[in-house]
């Protein structure tokens, strides 16, 4: 074994390829050629004297030796990052990159401003902000922190519960002036409803009223969207009534262009959480950002 050839750079390339399952993705993320990443893996395998990855034209998988080495390599790289973080913190200055994933509408409407403020306080931190309504695999996609709406199923991750996001029914003033204002849930069947095609159960409205059984209203397929900002635009343009998070339309409600419909009847609120890879929060920059997000998200409109 040639220990001098086992460098951190080669080890990082191996860990990223093992997590992403793609040489080209890792090369693209790091701004290098695929041949460089391939060379790093080959040199590491040669230095260790074992094969770490099985490569075919369609996929990359870990060998048994690679799976064992991956756990140790992750631990080593984490300790290296923590040591560097500790040295930097002596100067009271956070540096390094934090990769964040967030649902797109929440990210554009509110989280981006939180991140900008964080960078103003810590100019040495690079933010890699990824917006997607598809839940990402934090390890595979090399994401440090994810802001999630909905029930969490990944028990291998750590989380900080923010609370629940209150939802309401809204429509534009113009739509309601033209089509009337419903006075009970049953009247919604006569209205156009903007619904999210990527939300399970959106083909019906389940509305809760204090001390009453839920009201269930079927929803016709008049307009379906798969993005919160598209739903916001549809509401503004008078395309119908929509169940929506308060933080998505709070400014429109304040301006009077949008009104709450059936205020005594509310859709089920949705849990809001911060999810992160175990151990990553030991890094000062990630822990500081998690704390900043936790504090700021609790203050958003409709978060209880």
C-alpha cells in the first residue's frame, strides 16, 4: 500500500462518486473533467490495492471493500472539515460551502432573503441553493441542509421541527366579484378550483372547522399545476379558488387583491422541518445556518 498516494482530494472524489453514482455528475459539480475524477479513483484504488467501485456502461456500484472504505473515508473527511472549521472559528469567521435544498415556492418567497442576510453576516460562506419540489436524497445529492414541507420518511437524517404551516382558501377579488363568494363548503363544487397535481389527495378538499366533522368536497380537474409559484399566479389572475399556504399569499392578502374564502374552514396544516445529515451540524457554518433558518422560519406568516 502506497500511503503517500492516499490524498484527501482522491478520497473526496471517491466519496462523491459513491454517493452520486456518477462520474460525470461529480465532475460537473466540481468543475473538472470526467477524466480527472476517473484518474483520482484509479490512483486511490492502486494505492489501496483493492477495487472500490464496479463500473459498467450503465451504473457504478460499490464493491464490498468499497462499502467498508466509504464509511471510514466519510469519517476522515468529516474530521478534516471539523478541524479546519475549528481553526477558522478561532478567528471568529465562518467559511466554506453549504448546500441547501428547499421547495421552490418557499425558497423564492422567503428562504432566499434569509440566506442573503446570513451571507451578509458571514461573507466567507458560499451558499449553494437548490430549489426543487422533488424530495432530494441528502447523501446522494451532497446536500447539507433541506427545508421540507410535509411528513418526513427518511429516519436516517436528523431534523429540527419548525412547526406547522397554516393553509387557507383564497381567491382574487375579481374572481369572487364575478362568480360569488361561497358561504359553505358544499358551494365550492360550483367554483373553479386551482389544485396542485403533485400533492397527494388534492382531488378533494378536506376542510376543518372547530368542533365539527371535516367537510370533504370533490375537486374537478379545471386547472392543475405542479409548482407553488404557478398556483400563486393562477390565484392572482382569477383562475379560481385555491387552498394555499399563508406565506405564499400573505402580501396579496395585505394588498387586498386576494381574499380569504370560508375563513372558518381550513385545510389541514403541513409540517415544516429542517433536515440535515447526521454529523454535518458539527461544522460551525452548517450549525450556524441551521440555527439562523430555524429562528427565521418560525416567524414566517402562518407558521405555528
